[in-house]
């Protein structure tokens, strides 16, 4: 019997031609070369199939895009902060927030009626700041008026938030009258709208902000803040002197609605801005984002207790230790800190925030640039998209 190994030039036809079907089990076939011959008809079919697969498409498959449009029955109230001479104030400009009829940056349906604004924080006494922030303000920290001029003239702040923290009984226990003098100095130093922040002292905040409302008669400033524990004296003063009130709660939508219900007993809808608290990047940012987004959507869908512009104390980002601690593995603090503040602001910008209280000059500029870019709605050409196929990824990443 001739073995398969010996018949090196034999074909399968020669070996098994007499069988209609052959099943091999536990067999090893050793050959130097194996050729498969296809009948002419099969060859033609294979070439035709290959040609069809390799044919270059001449056009894209037609497609139609329909933008997703929501059904929103209400809008967010418009709030104007600041007043010019013709309206009884002394400001050279005013800012208006709110007026939205769709979710944040839903450019398919309704771009924001008014862009978000950035307020720079100014304090009425030197405070402890991260080194990356302090380096920009150390020359003016003893002078709130000069500090206010710096953030407006050099860093481009839309408005100024003057925090009267020296009124806290544990710090300077400054009287409302002395705090009023600081307010007047800042009003003289800058001509943009100003916001007045209290110290968070439940016994002093009411008298201090009531005095601030009186001193800012005609200026239509924002009094920061009314809380569920201290709101009546602030609301009464705001009503009397036509000021705006920041309604502040701590990440609790039901508490926010309750406080807004109380304030509306004294104030008109165009005198309330809400602040549900900013939890920074790494410290609950996703919760703050969800809270603000729910409030914006609730207002648009008809909840009258949530139809107000939203404010963010974005400076809370600096309370995150990762923003300022000396951690070489996270990169230089001089860059990491402002990025931390910018990312916090960006997330809340997309959630629907209207007013950012910020501090680092680079973060302020970043948010201004982002808002301008979003509003421009410029068409991007194919050449402007990054060529990810040519990007070099460092070894070990």
C-alpha cells in the first residue's frame, strides 16, 4: 500500500477519486505544497464577489437629522443687577441674567437669551488664600477698593462681589455702619455692578445686609445671602430699597423651594437669584450639577418656585485640597488650581448656571472665553478637527 507521504506529487483526485465522500479521523497529512484548484465558474463568482467588496463608494448613504426639541411651558425670570444714572444709580453698565426658554446651551432650540456673567471675589480684610491665588492679589489685600479696581481693570470681571467677612463676631466684629463705609469706597472705585456678601454670622448678617441695602439705594445690588434661618430682615430691606436677594440653600431642592416661597411674600420675581451651593470638583460636583440642572428644568416645565436664575460660588473649588496641596504627582499647583476652578465652573455652566463668583484670573478668563466660544456657534471645518491618527502617545500611558 502506498503511503501519503511517499506520493508527494499525487493529487487528492488520484488518491480518493473513486469515493463520493471520505471521512478521515485521527489522520495527519504531511505535504510540502498544497494547491486548491477551483472550477472556472467558481473562479468567476469569487472574482465578482471580491470586486463588489473592494469597490469604492461614490457617495454617502443619505441621512436626515431632526434636532430634538423639548416642550417647555415656562421661562426663567430675567434679573437685572446694577443701575445707571437714568435709573437712579451710578453704574456705567448693568448685567442681566435669566430669560431662558430652553435647557442650558440647547442651541438647537433656543440659545441663552443672556450670557452668564463672572463676578470676582473681593474681601474687606486680608484672608488666607492658596499661594496660586494670593500671588495675584497680595499687593491689594489691605484695600478692598483697590482690589475691586484690579479685578475689573486687569482681570476683566463683569461685576464685583464684596465679601464683608470682617463683620463676623469671631473675626473683626465690624459694625454695619463701618461695613457701609467700605461699600461706599468700592462703589466709588469701580463703576460695574457690585454684589454684597455677608459673613455667614446668623446674628450679624441681617443688620449688615439691611444696612448695605440702604447704602446702595438706587444701585440695584445683589444681597448675598438670605437663608432659611436669616431672611426676613434682608427681604424687607431689599423691598424697601429695590435690591436683589440671593436665596442660598445647601444642596436641597425642597429647602430651596421653601425659602423662595418665603421670599416671594416680600419680593417680586425679578428680585430673586437662587444659589443651591457649589460642591467642587472631587467633592460632590456631580451632585451640584444635577441639582442645578433639575432646578432649571423644573422652572422651564412650570414650577414657579424654581423659575429664577442660578448663581454659583465657584470659588469653593479652592476648598478642595487637591487644588492647592503640594502634590507633585498631580502637576504644578500654579496650573492645577486654576484648572480645578475652571472645570468646576464649566460643569455648572453646562448645567444652567448664570452667575459665577470666581477668584483666579486664569479661571475667570477661561470661562469668559468658553462662553464666547459657545455663543459664536461657528462652523468648524474638517481641517480644524485634530488628527488623532497622528498623535504620539508617550510610552507607559
